[in-house]
C-alpha cells in the first residue's frame, strides 16, 4: 500500500508542471512604490513576498518579508522599492515540473518563486502550499493505470464505489438508465432523463448542468466506442451526487492517452454526425469534482464521477460556474 502510494506520488510529480499549480495573476508592485506599500500588501494578502514588474509586466525584482524587517529596523520603510529590491531573482518557468520546483525550495529556502514566460514576463507565483494543493488535486481525480487493470472488472471494485471504496447498492440507486448503443442518435437520452430527475429533486441548476454535461459525454462514449450495452446509475446524498456509467464492451487500451483533449478513435461516419471530437473524458474531468476510471480491454469501462453542491445556491461548488 505504501509502495503504491509512493509510486503514484512519483508519477504525479514527474508529470505535473508548474503551470498546473501556480497561482495566476499574482499581486505585484512597480518600482516607484515604497517599501511601506509592499509591507501593507504582504500584511493584507498574508504573503511573504511581492514581485516587482515594469510597465510591460516584466519582472525586474522582488521584495521579501525579510527586506521589510530590515527596512523597519533601518528606518527607511518609506524609501522607493527600486532602491532596495532584490534584482537577481531566482525564478521558475511554466513548463518546469513540480520536482524542479521542490528542488528550488530545498536549495534556496525561499517562500515563493515567481514564474516567468520566455519573454521574462510574470505569469504566476509558486509557493509550497501551491505544490501541496496541486498534488492533492491530482490525487482527488484518480485514473487507473495499466498495471491496475488486470482483472479489475472482476474485482471488488465492481461492487464498490471507485472513489470512496464504500459498498455500492446498484439496485438501490436513486436513478438508473439502460443505454441503447445500437443507435448513435439516441446518445444523450439518459443524460436528459437524469437532468429532469435532478431538477425535480430541487438540485441547484448549475450542479444539474454540470452533471448533465458530464453524463452526456460518458453516455456518448458508451454508444460510440463500447459496442456494448451500458447503464447510468445515480446516487444522491445531502451534499453530493455520484454518477456511475458502466459498459461491458471493448474497454480503453490507454486511459491516459484517451484523457488527452482531441484524441479520438471514433470512425468517420460518427464524426460526420458531430460526435467523437475527443473531448469526452476531458469534459467529464472538467465538470466533475472527483472522477475515477477503471477499464480492461475486452471487458468494459467504469466511469464514476462525484459532484458537490449546496442547496442554497451551489456556493460551495469547488468547480464554480464553468462553460464547456
């Protein structure tokens, strides 16, 4: 168990990029502002440093909390930033991997690093907290890798939630729909029925919208790719909706490849009907709060998605109001 965790962590660190975890649109100051301004920004934003940029957005320096302490002790806190900022700034680039960022934190001991594009323009800031949040986010969206697919559809996971591991009573599902894979024009009927069902239950409209889009994509994948019948299950709780879509067909040979936007194995006649654009799994991930896929070639696919909501207006939705 511990070895699996460490292996998974190494795989995440290897593939996760700085641009995936960095805080975008960071608070900045221009060099003519005073160290007092920097101190107030750090106090109000609860941050340990402020990047200094020119009029074109290029990084020219940085002011840290240590600089502020020294300025207070030296009595020059009202001086312009340009007279005391650190000019030789250590920075990261968007395509650096998280392992590089972690090495920087260990090597330099700074609390944050600016992220610069090729033109040296500031595009973000990375802290240790950003790294932790990024790794946790990736763990919350779990995909099964090749080594876990062996006999997976005969395993205990078939009768348990892929996300929580709890026993799954499919017969007691709040909603169930059998997918007809023989007619591509029927793709989406189950998602539409689920949308009506959830609307009647009084769920927030934005949550219903997210669920219906993700379910539509999952249902369409069954019709287009599986060559088999399938089932949509829905389980309701006070604060979340769990949707599980199963089929018993061809399976996915490479889940990670299938997750890439634009990748599709749909035949030409299906594409001509407007399906198979290669956004199905990507949209499921985008609109769900947690998602897990289990597949074995020749035995089918299970997709499970979790959606959080608040009945008072969905204010607790981690995904927010997103457009496709």
